């Protein structure tokens, strides 16, 4: 009996309350494209989640709320989400009243795919610079190895020509 109660508690922890708009799945690509032009709004749109609503199977886009959901918090989140959609240039709903409250599973939701974070870009640049430096070092070592072999051969050739008497010119 105790195991069954623990399973119910796990399901409750996986549930999430969201304020979201019901959207066409094709609109997700448009919203994700708009994120490239709104990097200054990153802290806001990073909270957006997209996924399937379990009851109706509709695609929804919105933000999660805390577990203490009141009519005031629903109205407040609705106004903020509506404003965010407009700032992103994707007015998915015509008013905050069209946004709805949904109970969803965390596992059914995912974050939007926006542009890379500056820290990620910086890491990529550092990795590329390190790879270029390693390649340049390897090329320098290869040239040094060839130069040492070639220098020895050139020195012996110079030694042979310097030992022979110069030819007389007429």
C-alpha cells in the first residue's frame, strides 16, 4: 500500500500548471525563428515551453506557474505572456483573455530552440582556436622535422662543393 502512495506522489511532482496558448504545430518554427531577433528578451523567452496537452492532444505554448495558482496570478501571467508574444512579433492570441490554464506533464514539454547562449558561442570559439593552434603546432613540428633532415642534406652538399676546387672560367 505504501508503494502505491509513493507512485501517486511522483505523478503529482511531474505535473505542472501552465498559462499557454493553443497553437498550430507549424507555428513553433515561426516562434523559434523570432527568437534570433529578440536576444535581448532571452531571460523571458527562455521560460517558454511547448508541448502537447494531455487531455485534448493540442499543441500549447506558454510558461509554467508556481503551485500556488490564484485568479490574480493567472491574470498576471496572462498579461505578461501576451506582451511577450507581441514583443517577439508573434501575436498568437488577440488578447490575454484567450490564454488558458493547463495542467500538463513536465515530460511532455520542451524548451524552445533559440540562438546559442553567448557562453556557448564563446566555448565554441575557444575550442576552434585551440584546434587551430594544435594544427599549426603540428604543422610547425612537421616542417621542423623536414627542415632538420633537409638542412643536414644541404649542409653535406655544401661541404662537397666547398671541398672541390673551383672551376676555372675562360
